[in-house]
C-alpha cells in the first residue's frame, strides 16, 4: 500500500516539476487544487502535502479541498463548485 501511494505521489510531483522553471514576464503564479473525497484521510493529506511542496518549488500554490468525515461525491462536487465561485 505504501509503495503504491509513494509511486502516485512521485508521479504527481514529477508532473508538477515538469512545468517550466520560470514564469514568463508578467505571468501570475499558478494555483492548483486537489478535490479530495476526505481531507482528513491520510492518503489525501499526503497527496496535498506533496502537491503543495511541488507547487511551492515553482512559486505556485496547491490547495487541498473537500469535506472531512463522510465521503460522498456530492461533497466533492460542492467543494469544486465553491472553489470555482471563489475564482469567478
């Protein structure tokens, strides 16, 4: 289980690290979001930390969004809708 989790986190970090090293002139930092089934689940906590670390290395940000406790796709959708309203 740990090996599978590590390979997923490594893949996500590699994907983020593949972004250009510098921002073009006048470009804003990027903001990523992970919409988790549960933000209090160890898998999503580690994924969020890995995403935040990789994003910070590129002067970007990564947020872990979702609900704690009960996992349900409607709660994930609600978190996504709230995030989209916040940037609109």
